[in-house]
């Protein structure tokens, strides 16, 4: 497996449960490509926002580069680190 992403949709919100890229394939645009595909799917489904969580030692900067904004910071989660709830609003098609 090279990579994958798991998502769920509740009403008009999409949640990314995990994004995984095999270590030997990282820094090749695969994660970005997966996220762009998810965003395209969200647009087709008229999803209002995509939400996800990460930690300071994982992929916070990666998601920020893709336009995700921090909406909540939890201290010491996991112990000694911060975790972040992030969101990106998706442009909704006209007529919704």
C-alpha cells in the first residue's frame, strides 16, 4: 500500500479520520493529492466543511499549507504535546 485516507460524512460536514502515506513514498505529493481528491468529493457532495485532528509532531504544517485553520488546541494531548482540531470551509455550489 502506498497511501490512503479515511473519511466520514455527517450531515454537511466531512471528517478525516486518518491520512496515511507509506514512509518510502512521503514528500512526493501523494498526501496532497489524496487531500485534493477528498476536497473535490466534498464539493460534489455540497459538504460545508472538512474537519480533522492532528498533533504538533505530526502533520499540522502540512494541513495549514492546504488551507486548514486551527479552531481548537488541546494542551498535553498526548502527554507533553498539543493536539489541534482543524477545519477548512469548502465552497458550496450555487443554488444550495
